[in-house]
């Protein structure tokens, strides 16, 4: 099976696993998915992630994070820029998610960064997704 949009697949797997209370979720490996997982870990939305090598493209295992009541830390995760409609944004026009309580994940020339780091480094790029 050919996968057209690995980012949308990753976000859907995380969203579904978080809703049913899974401890971990496996995602097909790619550098951009690993970058997104790294931003989610740095911003405190997931516990951690591991790259598992197989003889194919590899697997990224994401360990989800829950609060003391058992509710997922990730309330909403949405794809912003899609295959048919890419959304690019300058540093001044980056979206502010939930008045700063959420993040936007941006693909920049300096790698995959959160919107907060983009503003600090004054760099824009393609807005991949928003997380709250």
C-alpha cells in the first residue's frame, strides 16, 4: 500500500491512540515524522519516542502522555498544510494556537520547529500542523 501523506497518517494514529487511551503507538518511519515527534516531546505533549530499525523504512514508537485523571495531554491535533494546499507563513504571520497554550509545528530551513522557536529565531516556513 502506498502512503500519500505520512504526516497526516502520523497525526491520525496519534489522535486515535490518545482517544482510546493507548500507552504507545507505532508510526512508519521518516525524517519529517521524527522531527514532528521531537517537537512534540520538547513541548511536553508526549513522553518520548524511539526509532526502531527494521529492514524496511523503520518504525517510530511514540509514548503518549496522560494527566492524573487519565485524559490525554493532546486534546486536538490537526493537519494545517495539506498535500493539495500548502500553507507557508512568515514569522509575523505564524498562527497562535489557543492564545499560546498550543503550538504550531513548522518546517523551516533550520529543521522542524515549534512556532515559539520560529519566533525566537525569526524564521518562517510551511506550517505542518497545530497541537493543543
